[in-house]
């Protein structure tokens, strides 16, 4: 029972986010006694993924700002004279200003409900003005999405690694090329049928062929289990420390991944596909033959730039954007390399950082597909759960919905020695790991956070339509002014198991500065 845990562990981990879950798994596999607790009722913390009803419940919890645990009134009595307590927050304040706006037809019937859905109180999480919401629902523009979501949280790219084990690579890529082709074939057929219905102009054929229905709110609720909506949506470089960890620890056997199929760029008011591999470059209709030779020559240099220091040493102090202008690249190529390959901005990186980012991008190409990125099936929430599963296999004890009142610190040594949980039980440990969202603002006042605005859109059309409706894309929209951050959009199709058939989920990520709180807003 959670109210009668052992009184001593080697490691206590508070929070089930990805970093905490990785460390818990490593400690458990090393033979240490691990207690892993979380005040939430789900795994993953701010890395979790939710069904549609699950995200509504999560939203309602944050909007109501309610505490879900009962505090033991006697925990202060267990603090000795030579000890002090660091109280832990019972509410995650790193996420604020959560909102939902619905542009789909809200013809919600009383008998339409997903198992485990919110209790018919969606007004509190949709629009504050029902009349305005209904008006916008029945008059959407052609390019308008069904739902939009935005959020701010700290994020870092997965660091790259040059290590590679040839025999273990296939462990990560569970979804192989054959499955990809099979998915494409099945979807291309339906896409071609839709195209045929659009191209045949006769009234008789038009009457016989059914029109494509718009997705309604009732459909989204009914198919809510098809959605796995990430609080944090990220892509993994196909070569990096996290991929190496997944392979070497055998955690990869718990997860499946899809390769990102397209890298897109927004330029001069339109979305274009960026050629990445050698085949993409020479098959591209956007580039002239001269540009293709220029690009291949520059990318070949970037793969071995450390061997030719004379080529870039004189430009180390300038930005990567200025350096590209010296390399006889057309403005079109400079734009693609800067924003969609190096994935930086005009002022964010110097020459060496830009060359490193470009090399890392190219180094990851071809390992699992034509792009360097992977995405886990069923969403990012699968990754912390995989490591939690491994920790449990090696003896780790898990307690969800289990709050910790405080950390007990020795005044003399300034070392943490125990915790006191919601039942007033004092549990001793040698090592402690606490997710930062459990600390108060005063405790974390010296920490500099990187703030990110996030949005999630549930839509019925892609930002760049193609013959296949099973594209997984990343789009970069540069900042309008120099020095501002680019907006990244990760567009996921139903084959990623993150949305229902006929819809797409798009995650918009926008870092910004000069903010103290983290935000999550659903528009």
C-alpha cells in the first residue's frame, strides 16, 4: 500500500518526466532501491501524451487550479531541531494561461461520449462566449484548423553522438520501409479517389460521389481515443545520445518510431519542401542545375569542415548567415541551409556553430530514411513510460497520485536526508532527484528558464498538400525581425497514432525571452 511504504531507499525520484524516468531506470538497473513518486495520476509529467478526453480533463484541472491531494497536518511535527524543511508545491506553476478555442461544428449530442470523457462540462474549456464560438464554428475559412494549441516550456535539442552499433540500429526502427510503403499505398488510393472526384466536372458524377464531410466536434469526442496529444512534442535526431541510450539499454524494444518524411520551409509567403539528401537535391524542381551543384559542393564541405580549417577560420567571429553569403550560394540556397538544415537564425549562431549544426543534420541523414529525424509512435509520452517500465522490471517502486509534503534537510551539512509524504510517513534516502516544477518560485529564483510558447492544432488539411496523406513534416517559419526566434511546426498524420483518420495534429513551438513563467495555451 502507498500509505505503508518501506522507510528507507537508496534513491527517491519525485516526478515522472523523461529526465527523472531515465535516471530512475539507470539506478534501478544498477541494483539500487528506487522509489519513484508523482503527485499526478499519469506518467510523464509535462512530457505526457493524452487522449482527447484526457487533455480536456488535464485542461480543466489547470483552469480550476485545484489541489488533488490531502495534506497531513502533522508533518511539521516530524522536523527535528537540527533539520529544516523545504516545502514542495502541490501544483505545477510552470504552465499557465491554458485555453481552448474550437472552430469545428459543435453539434454535440448527449449520447456522444468517449469512455472516460469529461462530464458534459466542455463550456469551461472551449470558448467563453458560446454565441461567438458557434458563429466561428459555422463560418471557418478554407485554411482554418479545427483546433489550435500553444504552450511554453524549456526545451533543448537532443545532443548528437558519433557512436554507432551497426547490429543494434534496427532495434530502434521498428516501423520499417515495407510498412511505410504499405501505408502510403493504402492512403494514396483514397487520396486519388478524392482527386478524381474533384477533377470530374459533370453534374451526374458529382451527384453520385459523396462530398467530403467536415470533421465535427462530436466526431472528435467519439474518436477521442485515437488522439495522443503531446504536452511536449519533439523530434529525435537519428544519431544522438538519446538514440544510443535507447539502443544500449534495450528500452527501444518498448517503443516504435516513424521517420519524418518532409522538411518544409516558409519563404516569400508559400511553403516549400527542402531537398535534403543527394537524391532530393537532384530531383528537386525548385533548384536550377547550377544551384544543385552549388548546394552539393557546400554540403560535402560541411561534412568534413574540420579537415579544412583554412576555409572557415577567417570567418569564425561572424554569424553563420554572413558566412553563407561568402560561399557563392544563391539567396535561395542560403535560406534553405540557414533555416531548414542548420535550423538557426540570422543572428543566433556563429560560423562554427552553424557548420556543426549542418554537419550533424547531414550525419543523421540516411540512417532510417531521407530525413534525420524520428518521432515515437503514440507520442512523446511513450518515452518516459518506457524508462519507467524498465525501472519497475528491475525492482523500482512506483506511486502515482502520491504527494510529497517536503524535503528534510540537515542544517549542518545542508544535505537532504529524507522526505515526508502526504500520509505523514518519513522516508529516508541517500540520493534525491526532484522535478523542478515541484519547487516554489522562491526556491528556483536563481534559475534562468527558457520560455516557449506552444500550440497544438487539430486540423483536416496539411500545410503542404501532396498525393499522400501520410506525411510527417517539420516546418520552419523564420522570425519577421532580425534577432527573433523562428516558429517550428511539427505536423503529424494518423500513422503516428496521434490523431484520428481524416485529421492531422500540428504542434507549433515558439521560443521567446523576458518571461518568468511557463505558459500552455490552447487556442
